[in-house]
């Protein structure tokens, strides 16, 4: 996927958010997963193992 | 839950979104919950910006990940999950 193609796909997204989305699109597709708990830096580290 | 693919969604207002190496960690104040989204789910959440329909989002996923077919079942399940957890809300038509 070229950068131009990605920019074309994400043309409705403001440039600042587009950069974030491009970062998230790195790697292969995985089934989108949402894991939720009833109740941040420590949590982020935990999610990273 | 039968959601039309023409529907548009936006992120809920009560979210504190933190980027993690493998996706997002989201703190939600009401209800008091924490959510872990993997990278693909984080992309779906980001594209729920009130501008993109579900159809547009799945087309972006298919093209960006170079998939032969759109991941319809997985995508609909993730959207349903995001709705049920209160992370996204449907925009008025």
C-alpha cells in the first residue's frame, strides 16, 4: 500500500488524525478485538505484556 | 443487532484514549470502565468520526490491508461491540 493510495483512502480524515491511522495500519489485518473491564500508563504497559 | 452499512458513527465524548504499542487503552468515566483495543479495532474506532459510513470504513480496511474480500462478519461484530460498550454512538441521518 503506497502512501499516496493511503492518503486517497483517508481523504476525509484530517491530516493530523491521518498520521495516527497510518500508524495503526502497520502490520497484517487481525480480527478487531475489544476487551473491556469494569474499574493508565501502567495499564498500557500491562497490555503490552 | 442489524445496523445498516450506510450508518455513520462517532466516538463517545467521555473517553480518554491512550495509544499503546499494540493498540489503544481507553478509559471511560461513565460507566467506569477500561477498554483494550487491538490495532484493527483502533482503526475502526478512529474512522468512526461522523464522516465515514460503515460501508466506507470496511472498504478502507479491505484496501489498506490488501484483503481479497471485506471482513464483513468480523467488522460487524467489532462495531456491535463498540456500540454495546458505549464507545461509539450513531450519528443522525
